[in-house]
């Protein structure tokens, strides 16, 4: 997924604020569902929650940069999955994270619906 860095994404020095890299990755995950004419939830009481994130800030992005977010499925279990997501500016890796997502229904971990598993398997 391509993302342009806007003024609102940066600090006073024009450098992307660190939490925005996580937001860019979240947008990329959501966009996969939207491109498949789906929502990342099946209702008000279901969806994926972040259980754990391990991130590494490698380099900085600045105002106006065009970034690419890549996503790779590392592990897919019954109710959880681990993704590797990276943010790039051309060939320069800026940020990398492994994120553990758990599917919940009514506040409890639940089996990931088949249509969602199929989307993640495409990674």
C-alpha cells in the first residue's frame, strides 16, 4: 500500500512521528479487507485486536515522502496470526514490526472466520 507523508504526520522538524508508522501498518491491514469489498469485522462485537507488537525504527521519513507498506503472513492459527509489516521509502526500510493479532467475538478469543483466513493466506 502506498502512503504519502503529510504535514499532519510529522513533528516540528518535518520528520514522521513514531506512532504514525504503526498507523500506516494498521491502514494497510484494513485496506486489504476494503479491496475485497469486506469489513475487517463481522459485527459490533467482533474483530481483530492487537495483542503484541515488536517494532524497530530503522530510518526516518519526512514530509512529502511516498512510502510503501508491505505485509507478510508469518503464522496463522485458529484464533490468532502474526504478520511482518514493513514501511519502505523506495529501497530504504524505515520501520519493521511483527504484530500478533487475535480475533475476538463478544470479548473472547474466537476462531478466525474462513473468509478472513483466506484474505490473510493471500499474503
